[in-house]
C-alpha cells in the first residue's frame, strides 16, 4: 500500500501548476474581467441614456428638429439588433 500512496502523491505533485502558470492564469482572468467590466459599463450607459432619448422624442416641440432627428436615429440604432454574422469560413473563400 505504501507504493500506491507514493504514486498518488507523485501524481498530485505533477498536477500542481508552477508559479509562472498561476501568474499567467491570473493575468488572463484580470484581462477578461476588465473586458467584461467595460462591456457592462457600455450597456449601463445605453440603458441610462435610452429613457432620455425617448423623453426628447415625446417632447419634441421643445427641441430643435435636427436634435430630435439625431435622437430618433440613435434610438433606432440602439433598438436594431446587429446583423447575424455568417459563417467565417464562407467569408475567407
């Protein structure tokens, strides 16, 4: 049984990541976290801005027609889903 226990401990020692591997993994996680935080900030900004754009459209008599038109265009841009991406393999051909 001593041999089996020694093999298991040896396997666990081999599976342990090195300091550099852990450091690289942490850096990757930090970069992912920053990207997700940026995306969240963008969505939050849009969600906060959208009600104000609708208020401009509702009260368009109080605003310059050019400004109202810009607000309507921005609402349309926000509310229109992005086009579906086609298979990237067909784009390369």
